[in-house]
C-alpha cells in the first residue's frame, strides 16, 4: 500500500497515451513497470520532478 510520501515523490501512470507522451515525446525515463495488485492494470512509475509536473500540465491542456 502506498503511503503519503510515495504519492509526493512518485507519479503512477496508468494511461498508455500519457505514458507514450511522457516517454516518447518528452523523453522521460520511468523507474519501473508493474501491475496493480488488485486490478492487474499496468502502470509506469516516474519520479515527480518539476519538469514532469510541467509536462503533465501541458498534456492536460492539449
């Protein structure tokens, strides 16, 4: 189970289009790939940085 410090430090991406945007278009590296333990939905884990936050804001505005 994630604690509050995990959610402040990491971004869990469950969206394939968003993952492609972050990885392919913006060049961000992910820390790891996994499956949610209950839903088995794939996710990619990114470190939260100011650059990542800016990219997420840009993605939302498109």
